[in-house]
């Protein structure tokens, strides 16, 4: 399994797509790091079309956050965003809801290639340490797929991993601004309840 992250320019996107195609990657998770949670643009405009053209046909799962989904689809409803991304060629779509304004729980929406909808809810964690949660989630999903979990189960386990990492690092102070989640907590006891 391979997980991509921020691919700033068209030449970078094309080089990555060519290498992935050459190596016949069977589980590709594309995290289209385009727009930060704060709304900052992180990709060149022409690279978005290159991503659609070269990576969307190869991917197993795309994992945009709310802002990225809107940038890719032009709409702000998570279900409509997922459906539009499927129309654009993405096999499976996980619209991440971690950056929503909800204070009780965070909801991600998974639309599978079979047309199944899976809503994944987790308790919201009160912490400023949220930097990199989307990248961590996408990486965890790719890892669970690599060891043989089905896509829906890998997504469930990835969400649980991120929620536990958020809880574990909730009170840690590192530098200034938003700190990272605690990637070093012990995930051995992760179970879906």
C-alpha cells in the first residue's frame, strides 16, 4: 500500500503517478493535500487537473478534508462531494469531517465503489494538538490495508487510531501553535466497539 500526501506541482504529480503505475501499486490512498484546515492553498492550480487525470484512475481511496472536497467538487455537502468525486473517477471516497464545527463528535463519510455509505463517528477531542490528523488518518488506513484489512475495516481502524492518538496527545505542549497528535501511543489494544 502507498499513501500520497502534498504534491505541489504538475511535474511532481505526474512523476508520482508514473512511478505508481510502473510499480503496479494495488492499494493507493491519495490524500489530496490542497487546502489546509485554516484555508491556506497548498497546491498549484494546474496540479489539481493533473491529479484528476493521472492519480484518480489509480487510487483505491481518496481522503479529502472538507475544504479539499469543496475545492475538488464545488459543493459543500459531504454526500454530494463524495458522489461527485466518484463521477470524477475516484473508486472509493472518504470525506473527512474532523475539521467540522461539531463539538460532540466528528463524522467522516465513506462512499465505497459498490455505492455503500458508511458513516464513521468518533467523539470530538478537546485539544489544540490537531496538526497532521488528516495525514495520520490516511497513513493509518494505508497501513491497515497493507496488512490485509478490507477497505471499510481499514477506514474504521484508521479513524479509531487517530481518535486515540488525539486523546493521548491532548494535553501535550510542543512549541507554539497547533501541536501534533501522539503518534507514539500504544495501539495494541485498538478495538472497534
